């Protein structure tokens, strides 16, 4: 079992849900608006006057076998337009 | 779910809602009536009281003063003026604009009930007349005929007047200049005395012989028949053979002592059209009815009515008020269309994409159409005010849409899908576009709460622009995101042509950006220099250009209509007046090729012609109605033509006074005039002051018309009966004066009926027996026993001078001197001259003076507007302070306002246009428009600072990035104003001032704002940082 946390520009939401479905992942936990900024580069997403964009976040627990294809698709998506902002982190958990 | 999210998710619903708005808007556009101005409620009520036999001063003391004192406490009263003439008192109550006419009328009625008991016993009940600017006739038709004249009055009544009067909204149709048919019995006084007859006995015999009397009914056999005497005259010639007396077995017929003429009334108002005798038909509308729709209906009916008339009778149009209104509104509509195209072009040049341009431009028709729905629903009209508000709004409605679209584009370029980008990008800017719309509402909503005349003008402007702004905000937050999500593409292809053209434009904008960034970089390091030079510019323009600026109330509107009133010495005979009028007409037609129709009327008006009899009329008074060709077809404008006519009229020695009025009459759109009211009880003193002001004013070469309101003393013959002598002859004053009247003025003996119409049969002396004073002295008066005595034995005829009408204003005797503003002056110049002249006169004690008329209206309106501006400034400040949560930023932004004033002054002085109410409206709007640029700049500077940039760096970066949107919104507004400012169409003089002030004010203030606001920001931010550091050090 693996956990994957995806933090992304709100505008990506539908595309990411799409990717999940194509990767046969069904269950997720979703926060519609979260704020945050990256550690290295990219614009902060704070929803305030200076940085008006906002992020959404997904927490997914899925079988190990499903994770690699999801990661690959997410990477592709991020590479298409880096300015939007999309980050994900995975770790192993006890089921 | 937010508005934009819903809109993007449900594109069909969204689209259809806006389609519905558009459809309703188009429907309203077709239904909306047209008018020149917003409807102004009645502002004057006349109280007319007849008191027969009283002289002007009796009337003043016994009737007018009583009425004035009683009516003075009616609420909302602006002025109370009165005219006391022989037999009649006319008290005019002038109300503040916007007073409810019904309430005012009731109020007056209540007061009159109380006053009635204090009026003299013989005075008739006071009668109320409601008058408003609406009562100027909307159509004047001319009637010319060769042969049909004797029966013309009846023909016209049946065939034209009655059908026209049935049209909905027509108030009254009256015929003037066409005499009525009368049967005259002209008696020979010598024959009368020979047969011992009198005018009265003849009249009574005629009356008794002209009868139809039902005599009851009789039963004959099985039937009942009614019995009647049917002996009315069937032909006027029957009169000749009436037996009026039988002496010594011989019958005396009427033809023996009198001649019978089937003719026209003797004294009438005559009308000439282009020097051809004819008549005029005057059509007035009911108060509140729409002139354009009425005259449209009248004009469409005319051809069919003309067919029913005898072939030699021709109808023509002398004046059609609606022509000018329709043309004015049309040229304004054209202006709006041009504005729309210009704005579209600007947007396209800046955005460089057809789809984006389309999305943005779409908000214009939708918001304009929405405001038309409001206009229709609230019962307003398409008029100069409502349409120019539309024109003003065009340039501003795109602003919100542009902000939204630009942000969506940024998101899409960053890689977001259009649908998501539309929602999230709109979300980001929603607050800021709502705030900027609120700023505009802070300017325009207060306008809807103003009272009085200013209120009438501004209420529509306020509502219209507010609604347009709100709808454009909604459309920017719903329609624009929806369309963007559907129409914008992630990557759009560019054609080669497109690349070439927009390459150039983009390079231009880029170099402008760089230049501006450099300028800003320099400015933020030379703050004191920049700020002090700005101060110098402001003060210089205020103190050097300011005094050069002239003011007026409303621009004089060129409606191709000239009215001239000419007074000859009182008592001038009608034939002399007529001859002079003809001469003037000939001279005018020769000298003024611009004249299309020249109509004049002279003579005493018939009392059944309400319109004519309310105006000044008499055998010595001529009134001209002249229509000249459209402004586009002539070189001289109306004011120049009027000025030249005045010069020409000075050449006729017979003319005592005259006034030439061009254009609209009354407050709005008329040629400006200065009215000096001189108050004082003593006639001689006030007359002397008035005369000396007049001569002083006339000594100025360019002033060519000064009129004193008080008339001269009128010469009259008074028959003074000696009561003792009358008594010795068994007579009294009443009997004697009735005899006199019956012989000179005539007595109506009976009515002659023909085809359902009645004509008076008048018995009087034949004209040749009432031409000299001897004739009058020879009149024989009979007493009860039938003994005659001549007038000369019981009375003296003396010549006397009757004092003129006594005019009062606000319960004091007044004489007003009215000077027309000449073409090369503005109202303010003439006011200055008049003030100087009045100050140079040594006023006798008890005499005061004041300005009235246009100047008074102007002053009160300007005072209202200035109060309004202060209110608007405070509101704008509050909205901005709330938006920025700061007191310094709004202050910095508001620095651009003084420069808007500089721009307005410069624009008006350079174009030599006086400051009018319309340009004041422009100035008022500028308050909201100019701060928008400041808001955009400061907002972005703040953003850059929050993103961690230093003050100077933030200012330059923000300037660089915001120059484009600022230029774009400014250009759409300024270029949108150009068609208004440069308009040459009919009526364009009305809105030119407004266009000029907005275009100039916004341009100058934007140029200055771009430098001064960032610099000022630096000063405040720098101080803030210093203060912060000091605190930290402590």
C-alpha cells in the first residue's frame, strides 16, 4: 500500500481526476482549496492579493502496482506547463 | 457555487439569459418615445383674476397684493411674480423643479379658498392655469388660399381642426389669422335719428324676427301633429326686408336705415406666410404628452386632410418642434455608433485577436440594451441626457471585461485549460473589478438623489450609467468567462499579415513601455522636482487659464427657429403695422437666403384663441416666426443670424422695441440672456434706472438687444360723463356707456344659422360714422321717455395716458431689463458688464436690484453640482479606502483629480467653449473615471511590494506592466468621447462641452497620473519605511 499526496493548481483538478480514473484509482480524499508555496521555485499559491492563485490537494491510498503509471502521467502533465504548479509525494504505509 | 463557476458550467443558460436581455433591450429601443430633454414637471401655475373696471393700480392693491400675500406660503415656491393690468390680475407662481403639480395645485386651491373672502366683491373667482415648458406649441401650420377665404374658418374647423384635435395627446388646436364670418348691420345714424330709431331697437327687432318656436301639438283626425313656427333666416339677405318700424301706415325696412353685409369680423389678428395672407393653425400638446409622436401622427394625417380641402387651400408647416428633436436624437445615435466602432478598433489593436475583441465588445450592446429596458420601464424617453449617458458609458463598460479577459489569457498562456482558467482567473480579479465598479457607482448613484432642475438632468444620467456599470460587471463575471471557456484556444495561429501588423503595434507599445519605465525611474529619484512642477502646472492653469474660462448655463441650441416680437408705438393702426411687417418680410427674405418660411401675425387676437390671446397682442404688435434651413446647409449659425437681424431691425425708425430670440425658448438650450430685476415702488425712479442701464448696456457695441419689461403709458380717449347732466336727462352712467358701446363696438342681435354653424349678427354704426371724435360726440343717447341727447351735451372726451401693467416679483414692484448675450460673449462676460454698469449708477433710495432669469438658474444649478462633487469625492474616497484598507492610498490616487480639472479648463479655453452645465456633468463623471487609472497603478505597485520588491523597483515594474491596460481603458474612453466632442450634427452643440471636458480632462489627468501617482506613492512609502525604521531603532 502506498500513499500519494498531490498538491496542484486548482485549474488542474479535472485533468488529475481524469488521470486517476485512467490509472484505475478509485478512492481519494480531496481538499478543494489549500494554500502553500514550493521549496525551490514557482509562484506561491496563497489566494491573497499578491499571489491570488490557490491550490487543491488530493490524498490517495492505492495499491503499489498502480502508483508508477500515475506518477508518470502526473509528471507528463507538470512538464506540459510548469508555471501552473503541480507536486506529488509518495510514501509507504501500513495497510 | 460562484457566479462565474455557474456561468461556465451552464453555458446555454448563461447565453440565453443575455440573449433575453438583448431582446428586451431591442424591444425597448423600438418602444421608447423620443424627446429632447427628460420630462420636467410643470414649474409654473398662473392665477388669473378678473376685476372688471379696475385700473392697474386698483388691481395691484385690491387683488394682486391680497393674492400674493395669501399664496406666498405655498410650499416649494421659488418666485411669485404678478402682472396687474386694467381689469385683470395675473399672479404667476414659479415652483422649484420637480414639484408635484397636483400637490401644488391643491395647495393653491386651499389657499385661494381662504383668500377669496378678502377679494373685492365684484372680482370674479380666481382661475388656475397650469403652464409648463410643454405649452410651447409643437406644430405651427400655415394655411394659404386664393378664393376660399370667406368660408375658410369653417372649412378649416371641420376639415382640419376637429380631426387633429382628436389625436391622442393633442391639447388644443386653434386657428389664427383667419377671420370669422359675421353678418354686419351697418346703421346710418342720421337716418336712425330721422326715423327716431336706435341701434338697440333694431337689434331687438332682428332678434325677435329670427326665431324657431315650437307651438305644441294638435290632434287632427287620428293623428297628432306638432305645430311650429320655423322663421329663422335662411339667407342673410332676408334681413334687408325686415320691417323695423311702422309710422303713418308706412313700413320702414331695415335696408332703409342700414346696409347689411355678409362679411368677416372687423378686427382680427392677421397672419402672413412668406408675405402671402393666410392663416396659421397652432397645435399644442397636453402636458406630459410626447411631442414627437404627436407631430408624427399629425404629419401623417395631413395629406389625407388636405385632400378634403378646396383645391386652392394649401397647408404647410411653419414650425415643427419635433423635426429638431428627431434630428438631434438621430445625430446622437450616430455618435453612439461611431463611438462603438472606435472602441472596437482600440480594443482590437491592443488585444490583436478577433475572438477576444468580440468577447469584450459584446458587453457593450448588452449593457446598453439593459439600460434601455430601465428607461422604458421607468417611463423615460430617449433624450439628450439618456443617450449621451450611453455614449459616455461605451468607453467604460469594456474595462471590467478587459481585466477579466486579460487574466484568463494569462492563465491560459500559463498552461491552464480555458474552462478552468475562466473560472479561476475570474475569481482572482472579481474583488478588484467589483471595487472599481463600486467607485463608479459612488460617482453616479448620488446623482440619482439630487432634487430640482439639476435632479431632472442628472437622475437619468445617474441611473443609466449605474445600471450600465452593474450589467457590465455581471457580464464581465458571467458572460465573459463563459465565452472565454468556449472560444479562447490554448494556442492560436497567427497569419503572416497579422504578425506583420501586430508586430509593429507590439513593438510600439513595448518601446512606449520602456520609455515610460525610464521616465518613472527618473521621476522616483527626483520626487520633489516632479511634485513641485506638477503643483506649478496645476496652479498656473488654474490662475492663468482659469480666468479666461467663460461660463454659460446651457449651450444655445441651433434649432433653426427664430422668434421676433416687435412693438410699434402703442396705438399704431393695424394697416401701418401690416405695411411695416410686409416690408420687413421682404427685406428679410431678400437679405437672408437662409430663410425657409417667414410667418408673421399682427393685430388683436380673438379671445377664443387661447394661445394667441395669452401672448402680447395688439394692433401695434408684430410677432414673427421664422424657420431657417438646417445648420448643415448654411454658413451662419442661428446666433449670428439673430444678431444680424437685430442690427437690421434697428434701421426701421417706426419700431419702438423688439426682441429677437433664436432657438429654444426658456431655460434649457435657449440663447442666454441676463435679466436685471430692478425693485422699487416709484415708477419714475425705476423707469429712470432701467433706461440708464439700457443705454449703458447698448453703448457696448456687441450688445444688440436690451428690452425693458415695463411698457410705456398708453394714450387713450376717456369719455367723461357729467353725472348731473345725465341725471337731468333721466340717464345714468351705465345706460350712457352701454349706448356708446353698442354703437362703436356693436351689439350682437342674434345668430344666423347655416348648416349647423352659427354666425353673429352684429348691429353697429357703419365704419364711416365712427372715425372721428365728432362722430363719437354726435352719438345720441335715449332715455326712458324716448328723448335723445347727444354725447357732447353730457360728456367731455379727453385724451389720457393709462399707466402700464404693474409687474411685481416676490411681492415688490419690479422692472426687468433683459439683455441678450451676443455671439462673441459668454453669459459670464455679460454678467460682468451688467454688474459694472449697475454699480456705476447712483441708485435712488429704496431701489434695489438683482440678477434673475438664466443667471439665477445657472447659479443654483452650479451650486448644486459643486455640492454634489464634494459628496462624490467623499464617497469615492470611502470606497477606495475600504478597498485598500488605507487612508494614504486613496489620497495618493485622488491627486489625479485636480489635473482632470486642469484638463477640462485647458480643453474649454483652447476650444473657446464656455463652461456649461453639460461640461459640469463631464467634470463630475471625470471624478470617477480618472481615479480608475490610479487604482490600477497603486493596486499593482502594492502587489509588487507584497511580492517583496523594493519601493522604487516596485513602482517601475508596476508602471511597466500596467501602462498597457491603463492606456487601453483611457483610450477607449477618450476616443469614445471624441465623436461627442467633435460632433457637427444637428444639436451637437449641446453635448460638445461634455465630450470636450471628459476627453481633455481624462487625457491630461492620465498623463499626469502616470507620473505623479507613482512618485507620490514613493514619497508616502518612503516616509512609512523611515518611520518603521525609527520605531525599530527605539
